[in-house]
C-alpha cells in the first residue's frame, strides 16, 4: 500500500454521533464559535474535561461581511455593464460612471479592512 493521505494518518479514527434539536445545534455552534474551537473540539473538551487542541486553521474574515461585499460587487458589475451598453450606443453618462467607480473604491476599502490590510495608492500619470 502506498503513502496514505494526511486524513488517513489521523490518530482519531472513531466517529461518534449524537442527535440534537435545532435549538441545541445552534447553541453548540455558537458555543464553539465563541470558544474559537471546532464543534468536535468543543465536544471532546466537554466529554473529557481536556484542554483544547492547538488552534485550528480558521478563516480570519467575517463570512457575512464578505457575502454582502460579493452581492454589492455583483450589482456594480451589472451597473457597469449597462453603462458600457449606453456608452457604446453614444449615450455617455459621466455621473453614473463616477458613481460606479466610487462604489468600487468603497468596496475595495471594505475588502482591505476585512483582510486587515492598509490601502496602497499608485501614482496617477
């Protein structure tokens, strides 16, 4: 047999399942999130009164905020598409284009903040 993948090398190979009500499941997820643990780690800690495992690799950005940003980007993309059609038809709308560009800049700033980064500005020619 060849090399096993990382998931097959795990020490914890036995599964344990439990049924929860919707309310209990929501509460368990919230408890795990607040503790910064996976649900499995939270259950292990509760069952065996053990210290939590090393920190799990978790996304550092807020998924709800990113979802809102993605929705806004879709709207702006649609608006830019319409503006392009108008411009190609000879009905150039400078104010609308400036508004779309401003929206894009605001979203860029929000994305950078979500990533914990500072904006960088290029010199304009």
